[in-house]
C-alpha cells in the first residue's frame, strides 16, 4: 500500500462536488452508484453512521486524512463522526457514539470494520472493484457491451487482483500484465477467460485499461485515442496529463475506494 501524501488529498474536500460532476460525465453514474455496483447492492439500504478514527502508530497521522475520509462519506449523505480521540480510545468513542462501522488506516492497512456486527472491507480490494465497475459502466454508457471485450489490467497486486475479479464476473476478458510475470500468470490462471502478458504491454493495442500499478506516467498520449477509457487508481496516476486530455482517464486518490468500502460493509451488515 502506498502511503498518501498530504498534497495528494488536500484539495479533495473542497473539490468533491466538482469531481463528482466530472465522474458522472466520464461514467454516466455517481460515485455512490458505482460503489453500490462494485459492492453488489441493488436495493435500498438504511445508512449506518460511520466513525473515522485517526491512528497514530507507525509513521503517524497524515494531516487531513481522517477529515477527508469523513468529508467523502458525508458527500454520500452518511452521518459521520471523525473522533477527537485516536487509536483504541477513538474506536471506543465511535462505538459509544453509535457508529455502525469504523474506518481506520495505518502504514499497512486501510480498512473499514463493522462495530457490533461482522463486516470488513479492505481499501485495496474495494478500490480495485470500484474502478473496474467505473470502467464497465463508462463502457455501457457509450453503448459498448463489456462481454468478451479485452481489458488490460496493469499490476497484479491487491488492487489489480480485485479489478480482474470484477472484470471476469462481467464476462469481459482480463489481460493481466505485471513486471512480475509469475504474479500475473498466477492471477490469470485463477480467472475465466484471462490471459497474462509480460511487461511492457503493447498499450496501444488496448482500448480499455485499468492501471493498478505503482508506475507514474506509464500511459502516454501516443498510447491512447479519443475512444480509450483508462480506470487509473494507481498512485501517482499512471496516465500523463496529455493522455488524460485525449482519452477518458478516471482517477481520484481516495474517493471511490472509500465510498466502495462503505457500501461493501453496508452489504455485509444487511445480510
Ligand atoms: N486511488 C485509490 O483510491 C487507491 C487505493 C488503493 C491503492 N491505490 C494505488 O493503486 C496501486 C496498486 O495498489 P496495490 O496495493 O495493488 O500495489 P502493489 O504494489 O501491491 O502492486 C502493484 C503491482 O504493479 C506492478 N507494476 C509496477 N509497475 C509496473 C509496470 N510498469 N508494468 C507492469 N506492472 C507494474 C508491480 O510489480 C506490482 O505487482 C498503487 O499505486 C496504490 O497506491 C490507489
């Protein structure tokens, strides 16, 4: 997991509504609607209050992180408490304040947990599924049936694995590429209709891409056309600004992953 920098997140709260409008133009749906698809929720759910608990262990609190997570959840009309207390005392404050789930992150894990009921959502998995759902819905919004379409997935870590799983569920064909060929091959072997490639992938041959790698500026202007759709959770963004001006590049550093974690937990709490 890459540790976010203060500069990755400092504008999120201020720009949430503007980013939501861009996201709707790109995918045809709100981030909440995509997160619900990624989590497999179709009907109504009674929202639960969420606690966001700052954690001081390891490298410590990223300034503004908990407040930003709270703002993202609040954007989806979730009653949210960012605890004044940190760590175990913060978790206790969330519990005593009636929160149904808690969001916590340290240097290794960013996850949401049910309080009082079993539920868990890992940020890597939620981000992979959320971005894959965003790509699939962006395709459908443009009249493209994802079934049978080749979708290049760059990076076979937790985010790429979850994205590949969602893509396979949609009956599209994941093409998995990683600098570590064995890792890509293992992931492809476990999924229907999946194939693997060794890096670098011939990017120009693909119209639909998910960049779940850690490499910046991997996808350049000459690799894309106006029809290309890139779902790019990677931090920093795997597509250059020039590529983003030509193609549709769906990228945000935190928002969709956090919203998908919330609805992933909600689904488990409803079951
Ligand atoms: N936007 C968000 O909300 C969000 C949330 C979680 C993670 N992320 C980001 O998503 C990315 C993936 O996360 P992860 O936990 O799966 O990371 P990871 O480090 O476990 O996996 C990344 C994989 O990409 C591969 N890779 C790196 N450069 C490559 C290249 N040029 N070509 C092919 N493969 C390459 C690596 O070998 C590795 O297997 C990271 O950049 C992470 O910071 C973003």
